[in-house]
C-alpha cells in the first residue's frame, strides 16, 4: 500500500465526508488528525533520509551508475555480483533454439510451463555458479589467465568450424549483429566463471571416496516399494465430515480388517474396494505401484519404508490427505536399476503420415509401403529399400538401422512385434505407429543380464553412482554454506526499495 493510499485509508476511517468542516475539538476527528500529523512527520523524516541517500550514492557511483542501478533489469544479487535479466534470457533463448531444432515451438502455449520452469532452473544455476565463483576468488582458486585464454581460443575455433570459409562466417556475424571480439569477450566472462567453479568443486570434493562394503550396502538397499492403501479422506470446508468422525471411521475399518486378515485367502484389495463402495465418497482405495523415496508425503514414506513385504500397517498413518491403512506388497533393491534388460537390434523403413491424414491419404501411403514390403519378400535387401524409400532421415543412410531398443520406449505396437520376433524376421504387413507406417526387421538380440557385483563393470557402475550421489550431497551442503556467507537477494533491489520505503505498489 502506498503512502497516499494509507492517508486515504486513515481519512476514510471517519464517517464524515469532509474532515476540514468538523471542529478540531470533536473527539472522533481529533484522533484522526493526530494520527495524520504523526504520519506526516514520519514520512518527512523518511523522505529526507531517502534524499540524503540518493545524493551520497550519486556522488559515490556517479549519476549514470545510480540511474542504471534503479532501472537495470536485475534478477538477483549474489554477494558482490548482479545477475542480469539479459543473461537469463540469453540462456533461455539458446535452450528454446535447441527445442526448435527438434520441431518444437517454444512459443506454443502448451509449453509455457516447461519454459517457465526452465527459466527458474537457469537462474538457480547462475546463482549457484556465482556463489562458488566468489568463493574461488576469495580462496585463491580462480582459474589462471593462461588456462582461461587457452580454453577461450579452443572454444572460438570450435565456433568457427561449421563455416566453410571466412565469407560465410562474416555473413553470419553480420546477419546476427555479432563480432568475433564480442563473442570472445562473452566466452571469456562465462568460461572464467565455469572454469573456476570446476576448479573449486574439484578441490572441495576430491576426497570423497566409498568402501567396497558401502558399495555392497548401496547395491542391496531397498530402492522401490510396491504398496496399496485405503484412505479415509479428510476434506476441509463447511458441510464436510469432521476430522474426528473420519478418524473414527478409519479406526473401525482397521479393526475389522485386522480380524478379516486372519482368514485364509484374505485379499487386501478386495476388502478395501468393498469398504470403499460401502462408504462411498469417504474412503478411497489405490494400488500405488512401485515408488521410491521422495515420491510420497514424508509420513506415508516413513511408514511404508519401515514395514516388511506383506505387512499391513497396524496403526493408522495420518497425513495431510487423511488416515491411511497401508499394505506393503513387495520391494525392489537398487540392484534392479543395474540389471541390463533385453535389447533388440532393429531396422526400419518409415512412411510418414500427415498430422490430419484422411483415409484416402493413409490408404495411398499403405499401398506404397506394401509394394516395398513385397519387394523385400521377393529378395531385395532390406537395407537397400530403406535407403531408397524410408522417410526417417536419421536411419536411412544406415540402411534403416535404428540400433538396439528396449521394451517400453517406442510404444505397444512396436513392442508387440519386435519383442516376439525371431532374428531376421520382417513384419507381415506395415505397422501403424505414432511415427507413421513402419516396416520392421529384427537383426539381433541381447538377452536380459542380471546385475552382479562380481562383474567388474557392474561394480564400477555402482561405485561411480554412489560417489556421484555423495558428491552431489556434499555440493548441496557447500552451496547452503555459501548462501549464508554471500547473501543472495532475488529480484530488482530498487523495486524492493521503492515498495518498502516509499510505499509504491
């Protein structure tokens, strides 16, 4: 609320329409006028302090610098440095351009949340890098000028490589209002920060190691749990069932469940569904599938991870959603994440379909696909047909080879053929998938391989993952410490100043 707004509010507290027409001795008006006079004295003192502050800063940083600070689009202040909006927007634009290369329009409203979240992540990363950079400067860990210049020259050469000659490079620079000097300056600033960050983190995290015993514990610890639950819903608002009544219902159901669980062939899901139907709208049953830590609210997580497979919670578990009765079904250890699932090497010939394809158009494409498939069956090499007819630009040059694929990546129609076919088998007719019409051939199979720590490669993968997790945890703690040492302020500080001190809205 601004100063003027507050004055108006004080004036409106009197029922009189014109305060000046009422005698000062009126008790109702007297109190208001005293408040107004006191408020005016306070605001005159504040204004005088503000003017003094402006004059002092103007002489210390220059009027141009003062004006720039007031109007500069600043996203955050980190210790001694500012993170400007233009830096965040430039990185966001680069990300959007990457998406454009894959045919995704970043300006499409359906992607608004994606890029809004990306912008937040970019700012967070810039803040983190600046915290570590300032620590590096203060602790003599800044990248050396020699190393920085060498890296800048390397990156500049990488930038020039795609251009066939100097003329093409000069035209690109001109069209995009760029200069080599400007690019070099930008590279130097960004690499100075990133290389210092790398140097600091390498120094801080270099001693993190794990023992063989820790690797074995990590490999065999519970990673995911499969559970189901019956929830007595707590809903807020007028007309809703009181919390005490919901809890009493849940307790009655739990008591009945404990008795039923002693019976042969007891099934939690069947019992829970019956109760849900009996108390429609008040109870909810869900099979939650497999989930790891961090996926559920903490009270639910602590309870289910403290149970054994097959166990039903003997007490109600209260969360923000209500009262839960939990049945832990099974679990996976971290080992399953290192198992190597079956993979199959696949070749394909793709016939694209328009986004709004008509039956006539689809029939025409299918006719062409059938002709190609017929030629393959008559002995023409699959690879030759792919090079000639496939519309998958990424694989046609390799004779249609898309490499090894795992189940669940390319859709059910694809999986139904590929993971039931024999080596060398080709589809009997073109398959309609999300990509279009496809002719597929399976060329080889890598069978499922269970992870085992006796295998050197598996042990190294597990060890590397555990070390990475430990390093990430240490990095997070380090950043929390730095945020305390170097103050972080988000937003334009001048806008905050005007809002708090001057009362601007």
